[in-house]
């Protein structure tokens, strides 16, 4: 069983799910937000919505084998948080992950990306990152149609947060495999 999440755009990563399904894996392409009974934007997404996935699997699957999650970027942050709360997740494949919780990406309703038990998870506020890095790597790059890079903006926000350690995603990595 492989669950696929996209990145900050909220996609369910249909492409990876389809490719894995063609290779014989049972896959689900899952939205983090934007669908019925979900948050409209990437802010305060309750980790407990994963219970709906588990309930569906328990009711509709005969083989209750391991659950693997493939996720990218903001979806990887989501997957790490899920794995820290749900022992049912056996494997993670993370593309461009973060070890920190960051702010959600709704600047009209600013807050943590994630909640658990109705509490916002502590987060790094990207508004406190380097304005120069933001302007150079995001604004200017967008203007000249160059590739956008978020890393320096996010890294500078971590560096300026005096309590960044409390925003680390609490997960124990048993084994890492890098390709």
C-alpha cells in the first residue's frame, strides 16, 4: 500500500501513484487540503484527517500490509508529522523534506501548517527569514522567469528563530536509504 501526497500546491501526486500502480503496487493519490471536508488552504491541516484514510483501508482492504508514504516538499513535512503520530506508517519516501514545521501558506489566515488534537503544532515563521533571500530567490526569480528557490529563505527563518528546536518534527529515524 502506497499513499502519495504532492507538495504545497496540495496535489495528490497522481503521476507517482499512477506509475507505481502500473508496476503492481496498490496506490492512493491523496489530497492534503482543498477537497470536501478538508481545509481550503494549506493552513491548520488536522493530522487526524489521516484517520479517514485508515478507516477506508480497514473497511476496504483484505491485506493489511505495511503502509508506505511518498511525498514531496510540504507534503514531505506532512508525511513526517503523520509518521510521528501514526505507527501504521511503515515507510517514508520523502523528496525535498524539512525536519521542521513551517508556517502554512495562507497569508490571509496565517498560522501553523498542521494541527494535532485541535492544537497548532509549533512552527517556524517564514516571515522572519531574510528579506534579501526572499526577494532575490523568489520575487526576482519569478520576475525574470528563473527557477525559484525557497531554501535560503526557509534556512534563514530557522536561523533567526531562537526556539527553532521546539519546531523540529519529533520522529525517530530507524533506517535511512539514500539513492
